[in-house]
């Protein structure tokens, strides 16, 4: 099984000069590290709370311009971070967003209540899929396009693509940390939409349910699928998890 792609920093993090400049007098806290090299910082000051994503040059997989465009589009239909600014210098690129209410579904408070967290993730994903209009979405997350980006050996291992169950606008990285949860357990919003696009809903369902095992003790998939309102589809789950791991 693939490892989760990001986690809270466990060691000291050097704050890039651009983030320091953006912060001015704000308190700066590193809150997330992506294994591809991306960092997320929380800035807290008199004007409120902001988040800054920063990636070093040379990490093209982390396309902040793509995420900026997707956030701007999705914000018309769903609760996602509002873009406050972006930029780049000789060291890297950054994206600044406003904070949303709620806490990540992998906050310690929710890791201690994993069934409730799983239900919030499932309900939040269903709400996202129901609210984002497929016909108006200019972005793709189709299995065919993702498969076409694999090398020949990986594409052969993947096998045939299942027929589409239902096209939705997929989150694209529906892992547990990317759902925000309100104090009452209701889904409060979504973050990290850099690969949002139209695809089969099982692309998100398979990844989200797989990520529960990375983040919570025990098996909470039943709570997740019940909250989404669907029975697990073993064939599509296996395919889309395999595609995720190969990608």
C-alpha cells in the first residue's frame, strides 16, 4: 500500500524568505509537508489567519498555478479556500489563501473520534460531488488521461478501465486531511484541490476510503461509505486505488 503523500512536519522547518516577507509581523507555523517538496505555513496576525503553500523550483508535480485556477472556479459552488495572492521568485513559488472555519479531519481531536471523522469525510465528499457542475468544469481527472501518463509497464499492470459509474467533478486528492470538519462533526470545506477535475466518482471514493487506514486506527470504511450514501464497489475501488498508487 502506498504511503500518504503528506504529513505534519516532525522536524524543524526552514521558513523560505518569501514566506517570511509575506508574514511581516505575523506568527509563522509550518503545518504540512508534502513528500514532493511542498510546504504549507499558517500565518496568524492582527488581520486574521492565512495559509501559504510554498514549493521549490524543480517540483513541477506541484503546480500552484493549476491549483489557483481550480480554487477560483470551485469557489463559485463549494466551500474552498479563497485565493489572496500568489507569486514566485528565484527560489520557488507560493499561493496565499484565507483560512476556512473547521479543522482538518486528521486533527488530533478527530483522530480520537475516527468514526465521526470518517462520516464527515464521506458526507463532505458527497456534498462536493453534488454541488460542482460537471458540464461547467473546464478541468479533467479522467482515468484514461491519468492512465495515458503512465509508462508502458505501469499501464499494462493497471489493466482495463472500468465503465464510468457516475461522472462528477472529483476533488482529485480526496485523502482524509483535505476535508475540514466543524466542531459539531459536519463537513466544513475542502482544501488542496490542485488536481480537481471531471472523472468517475470512484476515483475520489477509492482514494478517500484508502486514506482512512493511513490516518486512523481501526477500520472506518463502513462509516465513510454510509455517510456518502453508497455501497462499496470492489472492482472500481481496486482499480482506482491501483491507479492512485501507480501515479
